[in-house]
């Protein structure tokens, strides 16, 4: 059943409850029967009124959610809006139900303030997590679908709840090379208030990555560096150049001044028994491993064809 149908059905049910409550109040259907210290008519009327409040709140929430889903194409915006609406309508429904049951609206609001003050001390961590959710919604350090890293956890955000955020884990202890592990990691929202959050796709849809090749000192380093750069440039093509254009445009909006090359580069790092050649390239976050594997294959194919100029270390302790 669609959200719209659920909304209309809930509003129709609210009307039924409302008419039933009015009928009980007008006709005194149950006579002088009592339930505890209240008349049965009053108890039934309150129960029907509570049903009216809950059905109305859910019906309006469902219809508003349906309208938002049709207006926004981004699933991330729909997800965030749904969470905010759920919190607002839940709070309104809770106040409405308490007001109906106690028939003291001012007292209910005052009691909620006193109880809330007491709960603040008893439930500090959940409240901090709820504050963390507000921080995520307002500051937007990440959104659903984005890849983030917080402390030792890395993954794709699949749900941002009121108290916790769920990540589809990548890397982790079960796999390597940034592959999904199949595990879902739940991170309390309070952790985002005190920990560094690394977002792989907020400002820019690409990330810089490197692959390393170890060669012997007898290698023609200039040739090896040029070969690696040519292979990467041929494989990545114009995609990297277009991405760099976008990167420079985003970079110009910040106070950071960097010299960004528009083609792959190779840097040299000297070790005791060999030389490391670090190829630096640009790739989408979820495509780093595939790009690195393809580049390794092509680089070693080129190196094998020029074994007289490319030498590898003989030692095994690397």
C-alpha cells in the first residue's frame, strides 16, 4: 500500500473515531456505568479521541511525506525531511495524547518541561545522540549515500536515525582494498560531536589515490616514471582532466591555494634497498580499487617489455 493511501486511510479513520467520540458524548451511550473513578462514557470518549489524534497525526505525516517524495528527486533530502517530520509529528501526537488523557493542556506542557529536565540527567548519552542528529541535519557533515570515515570505521551511510547512524562497512577487519565487508556498523550520533569525520564526496566527487611500485636502483628511473605516467594517462583519459577542472573550480571557492596537476604524476621515495615509485591519480571513491588494479596490470605489462631498463629488487623482505 502506498504512503498516500495510508495517509488518506488514517484521516478517514480519524473521522470515524471523531464521530464515534461525539456520538458517545452526546448520547451517554453507556448510561451511568463507571470504570474506576470515571464514567464509562468518559473513558470510551477519551480512547476514541486518542485514536483521533494518533490517526490524524499519522495521516498528515504520511501525506506530507508523500508530497515531499514527489517534489525532491534526491533520496538524501527525502530521507532527512522524513526524519524531521517524524520527530515533529511524534512530538505533537505525544502532547495531544497526554492532553486528552489528563484534560490539562497547560499542566501537560509544564510537566513535560519538568520531566524533560529530569530526563536530561538520566539519559545523557541518548540526548547527546539526539543533539548529534540535529548537528548532522544542520551542519550536514555527511548525508545518506555518502562514504565517510569516523575514527576506525569506514563505510557508506545507509541510515541516519535520531540516535544512531548505520554504515555499510568497507575495508574493516574482514576484507582489504576498500571492499564492502557485508557488515552494518551502528555509530551513535554523539560520536560525531567529538570525533573527526572524513567525507569522501561532499565537496568533490573524486579522491586522490596512489599505487606504489618498487624497483631496484639499477632501474632507469626517468623511463620508469614516464612509463607509469603514460599508462595512467592513457587509461584515465580525459576523465581525470575533466575532474581536475571541477576540482579547481571547487578549490577556487575556498581560501586554499594549491597547484593541482591535471595529469597523473609519479613521485620517487628512496628506501635502503630499493626505490618506490608512487603514481598519484584521481578516481571516484568507489572506483579506486578497480582503477588501481587496472593500472597495475598495464604498468607491469609495459615493464615486462623493457626488462633491460626496469629492474626489480632481488630481496624478499619488502
